[in-house]
């Protein structure tokens, strides 16, 4: 099974790798494989993970249109 690095997965989904890193830091999305590497974690993305990433992007990402409007409770 082929796996992708974080940069490759971001490119395949059509987003910046910085955006993907932000989503990872905020626990919004996670790949199915992670490898502890000293003080860091290497994320490996499968094709299914990249598909999930594309789905998340279509639901939440609003490039060029500002932040997604949320309803405020008054």
C-alpha cells in the first residue's frame, strides 16, 4: 500500500501543507498511520486518508472567501 508524506497528501488534496499542519495541530483530521520519531511524529497518509482530507476540505475550507460564518447565540 502506497503512503504519502504530509506535503504530498496536502498537494494531492489541493491545499497548502501549512494548512494541513494547522488542521493536524487542532486535531481536526488525523491520518491512519503515525510513526513516533524522537520528539516528533511522522504522519503517513494512505489513499483513503487523502480522500477523507478532500472531503474535509470541501466541507470546511473557504479559500479566498474568508472564514466560514457560524451562528452566534445572543
